[in-house]
């Protein structure tokens, strides 16, 4: 499963409504941490968000260390990811979101995201690319 940047934020002590890793550790969600993947661009996005919020850099370093150790990290410069992300740009205004979604499409893995724009187009994404997009609440229902 490809996870959107939102789920990485609690690792750097950035508060969001859901904490995927905490819920996995508490047994609320029955998926393994090692089954999760992120695009490298999400690590950049995490750092940028932390810098904007003045989060101490030590929190970011710990988060990145965890991500690099326990998650599969996928490069954003893969030729197919770039090609697909350029296609997605026609209807998704945020290019980073395009890269993350393109990663899900390229690797034929479900994308876990809270992004409303992506969810608005998930039927089209499924029909056109065969990729499934789910929210955190949908993940909870499945496990």
C-alpha cells in the first residue's frame, strides 16, 4: 500500500486527525508496517511542512530515519511515474499529489489518502488506471 504524506506527519510530531503508525502498533489496524510504501517526494513534503510549522529538526530526523528503515521508499524520477504524473496533472493541480498517485498506479498498489481532490476522481482513477484509492476510515472498515 502506498501512503500519502499525511500519515507520515505524526512521526515528526505534527498533529493530524489520524495516526496510522500508532493505530498499527495498538492493533487497531491489522497491516504490517513493512507492507507500506512511500514515494521519496513525501519525505521532502514532510520536511517542508515541518519547516513551515517550526518543528524542531530533530523530530524530522527521527521521522526520516524511521521511514528509511521500515518503509519501502520509491524514487520519484522513475520514467513511468513521471509519465503518469504528467497525465494526472491535467486534473490534479498539486504536482506532488500527482507523483504520489502515479506511484500507486505504477506499482499497482492501493493509495491511502485523505486528499479530497483525489477522492473526487477515484472512480475515474480506478476505471482508467486500475488503481484503488481509499481513505483512513475505509481502511479501518476493511481491517
